[in-house]
C-alpha cells in the first residue's frame, strides 16, 4: 500500500475514533462519585450530555454579600426567610424573582451561598435548554442529606416554545415526586415567564381564556413571587455610594452623585448594575490617572 493510501486510512481511523469519543462523552453517566462532589464544592453547573447530563463544579463561585444589595430589602428578606426554612428542613416554596433588569435578582440567589453553604446548601445552575434532562439531575439529589437549589437564571420562553412544560411538571404535577431536599429558584424579567402578545385573543382560539390560563399556569407553580422594581434616584445614589465605599474611592459626595447621574442618563437606566459599572469605570479612570502622574513624576526626577 502506498504512503498516500496509508495516510488516507489513518485520517479515516482518526475521524472514526473522534466520533466514538464524542458519543462516549455524550452518553456517559452524569458523575461517578457525586457525594464527594457535594462535599468538596458548593456550586455547580448542570451540562447536558446527549439524553442526560453531568455536574460540573464551579471552582470560583461568585459569593455575593447580601448586605451589599441596597434597595431590595423586602424581597431579599423574604428570599432569605424562605431559604432558612428550607435549610432547616421546614416547608418552603419554589421562588420566582421577577422584575427590572439589573436590580439584583441573580445576585440575591448567589448571595445565599455565603450564609447557607456551611449548613449544607448547594446551588446548581441549569440552562433553559437543558430542562428536559432535569429528572436525571434530581436522582442525584434524592436521599442526600444536603439541600439543593436548582437555579434557572434569566428564564423566559418564546412564542411556540413548548419546553416550559418540562418545568411545569417538575414544579408541580408530575407522577414522580420531586425530592424533598430540592427547590427551584428562577429569575426573569417577565412576571409570567411567557410572552403575552396584544393579539392573543384574536388568534383563532374558540376559548382564548384557556390559552391565557395555560400561559399563566407556569408562574403560578412558584409559591413565592418576589418583585424587583425600578430604582428611584435616591436608591440609585445609595447603591453608588455603597460601591464607591467598598472600592475605597475618595470622592466628594456631590461630585460622585453628579457623575453617577450623568452615567445613568447616558445609559437610560438607574439600576444596581448601572451603579456598579459606573463605580468600576470611575475607579479605573482615577487609578489610571494616578499611574500616569506617578510615571510623569518619576521621569521628571530622572532628568532633573
């Protein structure tokens, strides 16, 4: 066989081996030693693999300090109370955190790790596209002494997307009971998670109220609804001050407020996210200016 023929055969074999390796990875068991994973790590991502999935530890979880979340006291307190009940083995509800973007919904959920992870709470993030594999994930939790929150961040469903039925079944109504050590916390900009077009009563439905009821039934399965609303100017500036203090910025309050309001005006948004981004930008600009001045002074000393 000529060298060219051998090279062709080798290429084909390499392609076949890569295909087999991909199939093995896709249909491999989710994990081989799950209890030790839960012992070592506190946060995970659930990654789909074929018809199942696997747990991937988050090695550097974002440990938010709940005390730093300004302007959402009532929603934050209700979330912490519900989680306290859950971790204590008492009845608790699945939670939907809905409202304006950038107001701290995701940060509230991530902030639960600091106080509750030492008491056995574990957070598992699941993408909307992987909801169909949740039954396999739940089997990993069943019988474990720890408590698990399945975290669905920025959850919403487009028109015609039927995958929300998977979540409905999981929340309430499936034949198989959800493990008692598991709750679902979801965040969304939409109060009802589903699109609500103006024309939904004109789409040919004989009983349009039933179609509307089906749309609302998903959100209804979350026992606790926590609203996050647009911040007023005073709250926005309080958040700016909190972030500036944490960053160690020595800026007069009047100057800080003026620049922060200008930033919010340009962004068209007063939110916790906008406040943090403003402080990051200001901090970077001030420290860059200090670095430039330091270099200029060094150059003057060198040539003086």
